[in-house]
C-alpha cells in the first residue's frame, strides 16, 4: 500500500510543506528513516534527526519551525503523535483478516460459531461456547464451556478464557493471558488452608486490550468486571471481584488485590500495588511502584510513593530522603554538643 503526502494530509486535515506528491509505503522512526518511509516528530529531543532523516514524509506539530533546511516533506498537524496513531490504525485495518476453520481446530458440537471466524490449528472451543462474527482464535487459544467471545475479538496464541466468562466486541487478548482463573480464596484451618470455591465469572466489556501473560481472576461470587476501553499491559494481576472503570490504563506488573473498585480514566504506572477492598476515584494518576494502601475515593489526583501520597509532596520528600544520612550525622553531632553543654552548665551550678 502506497500513499502520497496529499492523501495523508487530506486524511489528517494537515498542511503540506514540501512535495505533495511524495509517497510512502512504510513507517520508520525518525532516526532510522529510509526513502519511502513516514516518520513523526513530537518529542523535542528528537528534533536534530529531522534535518538528516532519510524518511520521505515527517509528521510534525503545527508550531514546528525548522532552524535549517529539511529535505523531507512535512505534514503539519495539531498533534503528530495522535496523527501517527490514526495512520497506524488505518494501515492495520487495511490488512486482510484471516478467516476459516482449520481441520485441526476442535469445535464442540454444541458450540455456536459466527460468520467469517478464524479458528487456527489447535484452537479449542468447548461445549456451549459462543464465538461472535469475525472473531479470531490463534493456535492453542482455548474458549472453555459456556464462555462467550464478542464480534471482532482476537485471541492470540495460548490465551485461555475459562468457563462461562464473557469477552466483549473488538477486544485484543495477547498471548498467554488468562481470563477467569480461580480467585485467590483460602480459609485458614487447623490442617492448613481450605480452598473457597470461586463460582463467579469475569466480564470483559468491548474495546478492551489485555497484554501478554496478564491474569484476571474470576469472582468468588458475582463477577470481576473490566469495563469498556480499558487497556492493560503485560504481566498484570487483577484479583477476584475487582471492578476496573472504563478507559483506565495500567502499565506492566500492576497488581490489584481483591474486591477493589477502580474508577474511570485512571492511569497506573508500572509495578503499582493496590490493596484489597479499596475504592479508587475517577482520573486517579499513580506513578510507577506506588503502594496504594487504602482508598482514594475523591479521585482526580496524582499520587506516588509507598505508601502513596500526593506526588508533589512525594517529590519534596524524596529530596529530603537523599539527605537523611548527612542529616543523621548532623543530628548526632548536635546531640553530643547539647549533652556537653548540659554537663558544663551542671558543673557551674
């Protein structure tokens, strides 16, 4: 597929600076540009590369003013990064989708399979499971009995959707993620720990993307719910009976303990840990490795640290923390001086 600068500018409603007939057929980072490639510039740190990139077209923000000649054709847009995302989505949507059911796929007689579905070799669809129109199951993806997969959803290799769980429309589940494994429920007893049956399900709503080896546990009773538009990175743990609000995003290795309710449009950096039975309000932003030990009900805040506090307070505290060894020595020296002065005063009395 090849596109001209004119076609791209019309699609993005951008302004062309340079050759409107310049054409591209691939994408490249600006520092690794090649003829026929499209790149973008949004981070000022990469500005020096625009003057010698070999890319044919570069997306830039409208306020970009070159300080020296640029050989590439520029397309000025409101937001270069967002415009690149639109182009990548368009490019991806134009790729032909796989269809057909392999002779090596297992489909139970009672399963319901929609139209234009792709079932790869060694994919499994068990009794009474439902696969929506246009869904794709890659090798060793397993949909257990009674589970439902929505239209256009993609299950990459080795994804497992346990029995009776539901995954909505246009979701992407990356390799190795598990939907509906038992929640971590055990009751202490004199003999050890007695397993508490987990009889609930997981509900994943539409337009959710779940990264590789991420696990979402089924509820003890009721449902663990991941609402519409949530984006989860790799290696995330969502525990039983959690509820993740719509359009919330989580980076790698976030862990959410059981029965926690997270609001809409929240953002969590890598390795954030959230205690169980907490309530996190809408638009809470949490920096990497924060330990959220309790509820943040009001939301609309930025927190950091462990235990997590206001991010600005954490930044100020971090400055003090670096000085603690010196401050400790100074405190000891002052204490010794005070003790010496007290001895001298006592001797004069």
